């Protein structure tokens, strides 16, 4: 497994560094009170990987060292006035006190005053990487159901037929090599990258079905803009190239690395001020949403010569009576279909892809446009004022929307509880 160099900004613990003096220190000297961070968004994915701090205060004539727990406050008292360096190390006691992250700050101590100090820690090892099987690894923990699968490893040409979907009569489409997620993006992965889990289907009001795992349900209640930022941010964390370039309503480039979740365009009423443009560069090696053509090709089995699978109505079957074996859809006879389900619980299609029909609608990179006829290569519709394309149907929709060639348009700012995402990458990467 090869690890990536995480950009410094994302390697910083998401805690503001600050120092200020307060009265009330020891009568004999000054004090330093150090606030220690807890499990931050980019710093500690799993508390068990760094379960203690070692904190030192280094002065001209002495060094004082103390152990502390995560998220606590530790105080050094009766210090002589003067210049000090505060150092903190996060260590994994279960692994021979392995050093996970460290940081330091120079401060000034004044007599009879307490100096408050918050530290920023820098990771000493990369926390995001890709395992040999394509799964995403965060701080040594392989996240379940995050792997991508190679769809094609050579350029492939599809001759269109019929009148539904992307591959229609009068159109010839060539797709370059690409990979696509075997599963819809889980709530666990989305929260690890974005620091938020906006999904409706969580908590006591919307528990998972018996035998299913909450964190492995698909993320939903996100907009197309959220999906774009998520893809770029995951790419940055992996040390990969960003695929999307976006400009906001004021013409400023959107900083996907640093934009606050609350600043990503919300749903109504402010949704009408949409970003000026979003473009996707398919030559980049980072994560992105699949194009509509890539998505449909994968859903139909990735091989036009395998005529049975290629012509299935749904992803894995044409039998409406067998649809519940491959898709979560609105079946009025089954109450369990009225919510999202853990990804990958039903049967996959011939490529080993799960939930390509049902569970959640999946955003594509395309914006709403008519499908041009003729010969095209890697088509992607990028109408700046258009709505985005979502595809696959969902748990709340009838079987009609679970067709492999069914799609629907959506405002780029809408955040419905049946909207999800699936990742894609150009080429056919495994561990990078």
C-alpha cells in the first residue's frame, strides 16, 4: 500500500492556535494552560490510533514534561517569567507509543498571570491512502465498502441503438479507461472527508434495518455542489489532482480545500445564486463523479457484446419480480423500502457494482443538455446554467426509475434525502 503526502493545510489539526494572558496565576510565578485537541476532522480518524499526549514546557533553565488525555487541559504552574516553548506530541500507547503528530509554540510567561495556549499539531504520517484492493484507508483503518472497480482498461466504442439513455440510435460513443465505485459513497467516508454527515437517515428517528450498519448507509441530503467539493477534497487528501474547477456567483474560484461546509450553496431560498461555472477535467487523476455515459455503461455491465446483461432493464436483471434482489425501490408491499439501506447488501451487476438501481439517486458530472448525435468521445454536458443529472432511481421511487437508462434533472443546490453519489476516476487505478 503506497501512502500519499497530505498537503500541509490538511495535515494541520483543525484547532485554532492562540495565546492570551489572563490574571489569576500563581503568586510565585506565571502559569501556562495548554488546551489539548480531541478527535479532529483531519487529525484523528480513530481515537484508538492516538490516545494520549505528551506535553513539555521548555524554558531557559528547565524542562517540565507531563502526560495528558485527548481533549483535556493541562496546566504548568509556578514558572519564572520569561520565554518558553510549549511542545505537544500525540502518541499511540497501544503501538509502543508511536508518534502520530506533534506541534510547538513559543510563548511569553508573565509573573502572576496565566497564558492560555492552544496548539496546532502536524501529522507525521499520511492518514489517507488507497489499499491494494482499491479501498480507502484513513489512519491505518481500511474503510469498508469504499473500493473502486475497473470498468474498462482500454478505450471502448459503443454503437448506439434504441431511443432511451445515452447510447441511442445515431450516436457512437468512445469511452476512455476509467474506474467507478463498487458502492455508493457511505456516510462514514463522507463525514471523514467533509467533517459533516448531513444525512437524514441516521439517529434514533431513522435507524438502519436490522443487521445493517449505520455508517455504511449511503450519504444523502447533499447537493451537487457538495458532491463536487467532496470529490476535490478527497483528491487533495490523497495527494491527487483536483478534477473540478468552480467559480462562485462573484466570479471567485471556489477553494474546495478550505471552504466551510456551511458556505457550500444550500437549498432554498438562497439557492438561486448559483456558482457561475463548474468544469470537470477528465484528464486529471483525482476523484470525481462519473459522466452520464460512464455511469450507464457501467450499470449495463460494461460490455456491449454481452447482449443479455447489456439489454437488462435494471442493473442485473430484467425481471420485475427479481428487482428486489438487486434494488431498493418503492415497493408498497415492503415497509423496509421506505428508507436507505447499507450499501452493497443486494446482488451486484455483472461488473460487481452494487445499488446501480435504487437506494439513492446518484449525481453525474453532467449538467442538463440534449444528447448530440454523431461520433463523440468521453461526452460530458457542462451547460453552466443547466441542472445536474441524477440517475438510478431510489428507495422512494417506483421501479420505472430504477431502469439503467433512466435519469432526471435536479437543481445543483437541492439537497433531497434520496440524493447520493458514487465515485469515479479516469484510468484504472488501484493503489497509487
